[in-house]
């Protein structure tokens, strides 16, 4: 054999698919005339499913994706922990002889080993079959078993990397999310604002920024407790998000401050319409609540600013100006919540 199992592991593969093709190619040369295949033991469906296979001598053919009921396949021992397996006369074997798959393919010789992950889970098998008697010996069994360990190692490595990526993605999401409202936090929102401002500057988008401020949050916390204040912030986040379109970005950028990026907004009328919808939702949400507060909103177009930071400053100014005037947005009553 050109490479041993340890050497193959050290050599490494980019993927399980690459490892499968490489090992099948090696075994095709070492076991000429035999059909060699990698199969997945799908316990949920109770089947053995072909992952990939060699052409063999053409007398027997299996296709990737083809499945056989596990209890009718020669690989059922892989699931019952009685493997590796070697049979030089499968037709005369009391276990393999009666199997429908063996009879249908006229299999006379069989050698196989399971794919076992580090935790002991059996996830598949590496098999070779032939129509001639005595096609395989103990050396072939050792070879197939070694290659099965290489495949299991590669598959296990990919699964660990996938788990790591899921964990990493979860951590990335947590780092960019406000834990109370579930909205993007200031850092994530400012990154989105910078991106949209750059697009607006290049003339590829027209977006507006809405600044929102929850008035009297401190008074609410002092009078009714922080639980009530937190509930108020969640209600504000829900209303701002519900009024937004799927392409818009709503974030919590401070203790009582929120920002909304109206991506691809057509102009002041559309931006004002969003603010009007948000105000109405906020008013309906807080109707009858004992805690009284007020949410102020203001907006500016990103094209009006020389930087993302200035865009936020200008939107804040617009919000404070409207707070002072108490002028309601078109199509909505003044938001008194």
C-alpha cells in the first residue's frame, strides 16, 4: 500500500468527500475487479445509503444515494457491533446467503469495516464485494479496516469543525445582540450604519436614519421598578420592529436610545410614514398601562451627512427638535405612552 492509515491522516484531506474519493481510488487498485463503496447507516430510516462507489468490473453496479433496508443488507453487522467482517463464500454463509441483496447481486465474497467516530457511534461502513469466491483475505480485511478508520477520523473532524462553527456563530450573534430586546446592539448597528452610508455616498442606495428616544425611562424605573422599565423597552423594540420593512434594520444603541435604518427609503414622506406607524403602534401597545412615558422620533437622510457618525448626530438633532415641538408625524397621533 502506498500510504498507511497514519500517513493518510497526517496527509489530511480538505473534506470527507475528498477522503472518500482518494481511498476508493486506492482500494480500487489494491482490490482489482471488486466493487468498493462507502455507505451511511441511517438509523432513523433504517436503511444503508450509498455515499460513493467504484465502478468495479462492471458486473455489479451501485449508485450514490441508492439505499437498501438495513436488515436486508450485508452491512447490517456494522450496526450490530459485529464487525469488521470477511466472507470468502457469502452464498454458503448461513448469515449472508439468504440476504436478498446478496442474491440479487450474486455476491460471493465480501469484506467490510465500520466507520466509528471517537465517541463509539457507528455512522457507516466501507465495503468491498466480488462475484468470485475467495476474493479477499485477512490482509484485505486489515487494509479495509485501516481505511475505514481514516474515513471515520475525517468525518469526525468535520463534525467537530461544524460544531465549532455553530458555537462560533452563536458567540458572534451574542456579541452583536442586545440581550434585553434581541435587537442589534450599538456596535452592530453602527457597523450597519457605516455600510449603508457608504452605499448612499456611492449613489447605489438612498437610506434614512431614524433616531428614537424613550423619555422618562429613569422616572419609570424609579417609580415602578426596573422590571417595568425593561418591559417598556421591549415594547418599544417590538413596535419599532413591527413598523419596519424586512430590509430595514432596528437596533438599540443606548440605554433609552434606538436607531432604525430605513434601507432604500424613497424620501422624507416615506420616512415620516414609518415614524407615524411606529407612533401609532407604540400608543396602542401602551394603552391602559400604568407607567407613562413618551417616545420621540426624528429622521435624516444619510445623503445629508459627511459620515456615518454625523448621520446619527443629525438624526438625534431632528429627534430633539421634534421632541421640543411635539409635532406629530403625518398620519399618526402624537405618541403619548
